[in-house]
C-alpha cells in the first residue's frame, strides 16, 4: 500500500485502516501447525506438500482451515484438496470428453489407488500441479480416520457424478456449458457446493466438536454452500463468458438480451443491472438459512471457518450490486474491509447484524423501476426481521433477557420493562447507526488527523532531504563545469 492509498483509506475508511493496522501488528493465529506436529503431520513430506498446496490453491480458506482444532484441520485440508482436484478437471476445457467424463465419475475411486496422479491438464491450468502430485494427497487421505475417509469419498462420488451429468448436457450443446433454468442452476450449485456443505457438517459431527445431529441439517448445509457458490458465479461473470461458458441461467439473462455477452455492451447497461439484481436476489434467498446454520455451531474455530466465507460473500454481493464492472472485470472487495468484517464476525449475533448492514446497503442502491425491486425489498426485510427477532436490538449482549413470572411483584417490574422496550429499541438502533462503518465518530476523526499529519510530515521531511541533495549535487556540478570550461579555453 503506497502513501496515497494510505491517505485515501485514512480519509474515506478510517475504521478499516485502524483495524488493518491492528491486524498487521498484533494478530496471532489461534493455532499454528507447528504447535501440534503429530496431529497436523507438518513434518511428514506428503502432508507438508498438502499444506503447501492448500496455501497455493486457496488464500481465503487456508488460514481458517489451519486454525481448526485437532485432526479436523487435516481432514478438512485433504477434503478441500480432493475436491479442488476434481474441480480442476471439470474446469479444464482441453480434456477430451470421454476421458473427462470417466475421470469425473470415477475420481472417488482414485483415492484408493496409491501413487495415482494426472498430468493431462493444459499447462495454463492454475491448479495443474496439484493433480500432477496428487499421489501425495492420496497418501494423506489414506492416513485419515475411516470416519473422515468415508465422508470425503461419498461427497467426491456425488459431486463427480453431478459434474458428469452437466458435462454430458454441455456436449449436446456443441461443448458450450450453459444452464437454462433457475431450477437447473440450483441443481448445479448443489452438486458443486451444496454437497460440500453437507460433507463439512458430517466432518464436524464425526470430529465430536459439534452435535451429532448437525449432519442431518441437510437443507441448511446446502444453503451454506449455495450462498457462496452463487456469489462467486455472480462475481465471475466476465471470466466465465471469456472462457466460453455461462453459469448464469438463461431464465435470468434471456429476459433482457439475446446472448449473455450482450450484457457487456454499453447500450444494455440498464438491462445488465436488472439481470444483476435478479442474480443478487437469488443468492440472498439462501442468507437466512446460512445464518440459521451458524447459530447451531458451538466450537469457535468451526464457527470462524464457516462464518468468514459467509461474511465475505455478503460483502461481495454488496460490492457487485448495480456495479457494471462485474460485466467487464473481476470485482473484489477491499482487503481492509475484509479485515474489518472478519474481525467483527466473532459470534452469530454480530454476524447477523453485519448481514443486515450489507443487505440494507444493497437496498439503498436499488432502482424502484427495476422489475425485481419489490422482491429485493422483501428479502432484505426478511433478513432484517429474522435478525431483529432472533437478536433484538434493545437487548444488550452482556445482559440476559428479562425473566417473566406469574409472581405479582415480578410482574410489576416486567410491565415496566415491557414499557421500556420501544425506547430501548430506539436506543439500540441509534447506537448501531452511530457505530456503522459508514459513520465517522470522534475517535475516527482523531485517527484521520493523526494519520494525515504523519503522512504530511513524512512528505515534508522527504522533500527537504531531496532539496538538500539536489542543491549540493547542482552546486558540485557547477564547479566541475566551470573548471572544465577554463581548462578547455
């Protein structure tokens, strides 16, 4: 980050800058791989390679996976790498159809073939090396407990089967991958992401760190995966179009243009925004289920693992909403904003209010002439109502809710508390509004002044030093030039 970016962040988003600096200086991971080498197997060459591949293939998931407790971190690492390998095969458009179809359907069987790897991906495929050295992933998979292996193998089989199904559909369309209906879109997202959510719930239950009944929350687990996947598909529109595939369903873009690439044309900007609104609503429809799922988690490391991608997804949806850059490039949220929301999403209540904040920002930018305006208002209202109903704003997190009783004495005080609720609600809303990231408090203004003063001071000192250097260099050059002139003439 250069000086001008620092000043811009200090002036426009001082709270993000404060949190980013605190994170940079003070952050310590709750768990390091070296802390328990026997569990993480960090000193074993094959597992060391797996941790390395995790860092290479996923910057966003890598840190939270490593901070999972016990052997769960290793199981989730292998789970992620296995599915990443499967996804890499699906993404490579250069693999011959019959070979790809066979690999997708039988990939789960390769996990039992020691030494198996695959070097048939094109050199430009970003995760090609993972498949070239996949024998190391297989070796570590076979070292996992049977409980984890059965879950990973089951999920891989179902995902591969679903991918093969859509591959065969694409082959009937001259090899062009496209999805026609919203139902088909949900089905595809279920195969590539919803099943992952189900698998993770099973791993959490198997580890004993979460309730054994969590693995039966199929609908909520599925929604967790779909919310992330649909956000990624929305954001990656341009990349997918350039690669000759289209994950946005024709049922959405077909209402506005004849071909998805037409959404990138200047004359279709209004239609592009309306299509983007419909895709945003479709993703937001899974947000309440995701929040519901997070309330079931009791282990902090597992909560962090699940919550951080979710909060980044809602922030990404807000960034992409009504943003025409989506149709021209890959849109990303500010790293400083990412740090800010991650630092606040430490429990279900705070996470829910972060969702409300971003959902209301989306609503604030909505166009009343948009055909889906009413649907957007409804889903934002549902998110807000769910949060207010589950975590009333007039109840302080540090204080227990009032206990109601039939005792006349207690009832007298209960009535007083009930009368105070509207005022407490207004107070809670006012407090949250004043602490919103979009508001500048007195401490933020002080911080801005300090940062600006430091930056200006550095600029002045640097300018003075440069001036002194230029002065002496110029003075020396003048003397040298004068002596040369006298010598020559």
